[in-house]
C-alpha cells in the first residue's frame, strides 16, 4: 500500500512538471521580440539619417547648420529617399539648445546618437540626433 501511494505521488509530480513545461514552451513572447526589433530599426534609422544629412550637407564628417536650417520641417523619408519605415527626427545642439525638427519637434523619440554640427566652417558644436520610427 505504501509503495503504491509513493508511486502515485511521483507520477503526479512528474505529470505536473511536464504540464508546466508544456505550457511554458507553447507560450509566445512576441511582445519582447517586437520591442527588440523596433529598437534595432530605430538604431539603424538613426545612423541612416546621420549619414544622409552629412552627405546632403556636403560634409562626410559633420552636419552643417545651413543644411539643417534649410531642411527643417521636411520629411526625412523625402529628403533621404527612404520608402519605409516612416522616420521622424529631432536634432538638438547641446551647446546653445537650438533644435531642428523633421518634420517637427516632439519629445517621444526611441533612439539617440551624438553628432557634430558645424557653424560657418569655424565653430563645431556637439549635438544629439533623436529618431523615432
């Protein structure tokens, strides 16, 4: 009788462990994957915008203030010939606080990288490029 009770308890415990394992293995954690993918796209978008703005401004190493002034308010997808995803950005000069919005200035950006902004060939200011997709 004792052996039968112990055996039944062991079978029950193994069954419970197996059931929990099956539930966990079948549960999908897509939310974490989606967030990670969006973060990766935001990082790629930030570097793409950085490269594009430097190229369009005529300087491969620095963003030109004149280009930022003349392009402010325009859509990045149109400026950089990017079809998808829709990219929004803001550049902030850390030295004087000036901001440029593409297409406008907002506050909920997903990723940032540091950039350098050149003023009139002499002054170089540190800046931040914020990107949202």
